[in-house]
């Protein structure tokens, strides 16, 4: 304890990490009040990717 440990990463990687943290926080805040489970499509949209085969009706 008390040591100043540092890790060096690129600014681009840091920005990606901040973005995924923000998306995770959004997903958490969206999920907590939901009565039922959150759809795969909604999770994909919040996290910023597309599903290759969406088989369910999506809530937008």
C-alpha cells in the first residue's frame, strides 16, 4: 500500500475503456428498473454492436 503504481496505455485505448464503462453504466441503469429480462437486441444496442441473427421482437 502507498505505492504509486501506474500503467501506460494509448489515448485511443483509454477512450475505448471510458466508452465501454459508460455503456456498462447505461446498461445497468436501464436494467435495474426492468420487470422482465432485457432483450439481447437491447443489450447489443446499448453496448454498441449488432447481432448477426436477431430472432426475437426488439423493443426500441
